[in-house]
């Protein structure tokens, strides 16, 4: 099977150090786009980030959805969101993956969760979040 989605880092901005709470010292806001390049309808179900914070132990951040959503992305569309990472070291990087499902249906079938979120039925896929550097300039 060919690629289903690609991920792009559309913006990366250093946060003012006064905006970062101890024990962290550095922060980075970013804009990510998840592009559905397939002929399928997809839904992102979860994510896993690996944040390398200088010489410190890597932090793994996993959870359901993306910024509190379980986005459904039609063929040729994209889902764009903003978030941030905080770090103790002046340098590091972030990478990871999104996990989802895809379906051939243009009007997908699925079910509603008790929280009234529509979950489409489909086959599982994974898309890599390309690694990006987090280097504070001060």
C-alpha cells in the first residue's frame, strides 16, 4: 500500500522564557499539518511523541487523538493544529507518529462513543512525524 498521509511542520517558534514554568526553561510552539494524500477517508486516533531533551532521558508522550480531537480527514484534505513542547535543555528534538484508520467509504460507517465522538471503522495505519530540532538561540 502506498502512503496514506504525510506530516509537515509548518511553523516553529521559540516561546519567551517567561512563558515557561519551572522546572522547564525553554518552550517551542509549532504548527503541524496532517495531509491525507490517499483516496481514502482517514481518522487519526492517537499519537506518540518522543522528545529528546538535551542529554536528559527522552520523554514519551502518548495519548488519544490530537489536541483533544479525533479528526476525520477526507481525501486531499488536511488537518492543521498548533501545540507546544517544553524542555529543560537549550537543545533537543521531537519526533513520533500518529496512528489512525482508513476506509474506502466516501460516507464512512462507524459508531459513536459515550462522549458523542464519531469513530469510523477501517484498517489501521501509522504515519511518521518527521524529526525536528528544538534549539533555543539565547
